[in-house]
């Protein structure tokens, strides 16, 4: 009879509590049980990355304005200086003009990526020619065309546009290089994260760190082959330069993976967030894949080519469309990130091992 009161309808919770001896936890107790302090901190980190993603992409892309777009000018000596000064003095500094002696030199500058457009003034007529190579970035070419058409219209002249290096048919918007490098960078740091989360690899020892870094090489090579196949034979986005793209893919993936291994070795889960911050939140909108640096706000314009997505996009685009011109700087940047990732990862593991040895060494007896 003593337990009869617990058998009434609706008293199941009381029976369980009475039998187990647990105190009722309430809603707050259930929340604490379901959401640990660690998981709450991870959620805060994810929220910050999410807001950073929105801020970075919309900050870079919401209002692109041309600023010092490099333009080459070919004009008769009598008008060259005056026209150069007038174009450089346009409101907002949208153009940066360099005068050259002839059309051949202007075309060469366009193909070696020293300029985004070349204006050739016809002294005998009312129609001038604007030469572009839109494969180097349609946004920059479009901006140059719009600005110089307004200038020509104000002078009662016409402008004929000639595109000497358009993107491939499967790359109509010129974004394939950007998306290819995006896939390589994300794949690299996600592979590094997978290695970090693998069973039995909680503490990256020096040997384990070396194995992880070594594993990124074949992974990068396979990624390079896969990407080159997709943009080449499968989709015909970036035809040609197959083995060059394989090599570039290997380097990009390894750089991304090495940085991922390094940052996660130093900071654990936070390191993955830092990798995402560098490669995706900051690197992608500033890369020049969608808008070139001359159309981006100052912050994104300044950092773009110093980060792997920007360097990789430029190297891929110039390799496929411009015979490898203006790729040396980008290759050095990628190599520096890869080398830096390797050095930081190895140093972090070595210092951790040295500290563990010191802590395990027995203390000297007190005399």
C-alpha cells in the first residue's frame, strides 16, 4: 500500500524518480544535458564563420566599382599625352593608362597580362578599336568597354570591340578556373580534417604529422587528375594543358591540406575554423575569379593574390589561356603556403613531443 500513490495515472515520472533516486532536472537541466559547453562553443564558432562568410562575400561583391583598371593606349603623338591625362583623370580613377608605340606592342601586353584592354585610336576616322582578352576575366573587359564607350560617346566617336582571346565555349562566363581552384582548396583542407578526425589520431605526434603530410601528396595528385578530367574531356571548360592542370591541382590541394594539418595540429577544432576563414571566407571572394582586383573594395583587392585561391585562380587561368604568362608570382605564393604549412605542422608536433618528454622525466630528488 505504501507505493500505491505512485500508480496513479500521470505519475510515471515520479515512479522513475523515486525508484532511481534522481532529482527532477527540469528544462534547464535537460538543456545542459543535451548541449555541453564544448558543443555550445563550437556552435558559437560556426555562427561566427557563417556571419563572416556573409560579410566577406557581400562586402566584396555587393557594389563592384572599377578602380585603376590597367589600360594600354595607342594614339598619335599629337593627342597621346592629352588623351592619357584625360583618361587617368576620369572621376573615381576607374582607369590606369599606359601609352605604347604601336598596336603590336599593345596586343603583346594584353596577352602577357600586363593590361586588361588596349585602346587603339584611329587618327584618320571617327571609330577607335578596343582590344580585349576576356578569357582573363570578363568582368574587367566589360568594365573597360563600358567606361571607354562613354568616353567615345562624349567625343562623338564610336568604339569597335575586338576580343582576341575569349573564354572556351564551355567556359562562357570565365568562371571555370575559379570553381576548379575552389574545389581543390576545399578538398585539401577537408581531407586534412578527415585525417585529424580519424580514429586513434587525437594527438598528432611527429610521426603521425609526417604521415598526414605525406598522405596529402597522392591525394593532391589524384585530385589534380580528377579536376583536369572534369574541366577537359568531360565538360570542355578548360581544354588543353591537361598535365599542367594536374600539376597545379596537386600543388593547390597540397598547400590547402598542409595548412589544414598545421592549423589543426596547433589549434585543434579551432584550426579547422581558421583554415575555412583563410581559404573560403577571405580567399574566395578576393580571388579575382568573379571580379578582378580592380573591381573589388580595397581590403579584398589587397589580400586576393596573396592567398591560395587567388594565386591558384590566376595561375590556372593564365596557364590555360595565356601560355603560362604571369604565373611565376602565383606559383611562389602557392609554394610558400605549402612550405609554411609543412614547417608549422612539423614544428608544432616536435615541440609537443619535446614538452611531453620533459613532463615525463622524473624530478630530481631533493638533497
